[in-house]
């Protein structure tokens, strides 16, 4: 059984070597590029929006955890700024 496997390996390797030799000698070019489409998904997204009463709302959404990490609201007329930061250890898993 061991002799049969070694003979098969010799046949396969000699055929493979002869194919490579023919490709090399006749300078046959084998196409080796892969054409594919892919989509890159961001981990975080920063959203800057205008509120209904003139305020500017800024938020950062983390797509990995599925939650908002930071929310800021600025009211220019009254000079108020609110900033909410969420502690990651308090988020439910």
C-alpha cells in the first residue's frame, strides 16, 4: 500500500512539473487577478443635525455595540451647552 501511494505521488508530481515547464517555456500568461465587489462598514458614525428650535445636535453612534456613545446639544440663543457621555461599563451586554 505504501508503494502504491509513492508511485501515485511520483506520477502526479511529474505531470505537474511538465505542465509548469510547458507554461514557462512557451511564456503562457495565466490571468491571476480577482474582480469582486465589497462594502466597507464603519464602526462609528458622527451625526450633526439642526434641531427644530435652532439648536445643533451632535451624536456619535457606535455600530459595534449598537448604542450612542456621546450626545451634545448646543442652544446658541441662550448660550446653553449640554453634553452627555455614556460610561461603557454601564451598558448592558
